[in-house]
C-alpha cells in the first residue's frame, strides 16, 4: 500500500509542472498552476501600459490590435468616447475572468483557461 501511495504521489508531483506549464508565465508569476483575478489584472495593466504608446491613458480599437471585437469594444466603452481607460479595460478583464471561472473558486486552472471563455480572456491579454 505504501508503494502505491508513493507512486501516486510521485505521478502527481511530476504531472503538476506539465499542467502548470499550460498557463502563460506572465499570468502565473507565483507559479502555482492557477491564475487569480489579481494576477490577470496585473498582466492586463502591464499590457495596457505597453499598448498605450501615446501615453494618453486610453486605448482605441486600433491600439488594442484585435484583442476585442468592435461589438465588445462598444460594450466596454460606457461613455461612448471610442476609447477605453485602464479601468474600463480592467472591467472587461474581470468580466472575462469571471466567465472563465464557472466554479467561482477565484482561480483559473489550465482547463478553465482553455475553455472558450478562458481563451477569450487569454486573447485579451496576449
């Protein structure tokens, strides 16, 4: 019985890094194999700053480089000024994170990130 338990534990330990490797490193800085909302928003904030080349504090549809459809962009732009502030962008990230987290445990694992909703979040953050 002890050998079987050891083999199982060793198999799980070996499988964890491969499982965690399916999550982009930028989304999992603590390397725990999951992405929480704070990690997703941190990655999104850094991406926002990178994409905001004119340093106006907003992104237009072109600056987002296909990360949002026109319809999604319009829905994320409540003031209809044809730009997204960082807060508006982060609201979309949170919305997509929550959609990819059906068990509502506050973290996304590789399986959740590879769901259609998770892929929509990753597309936004790539």
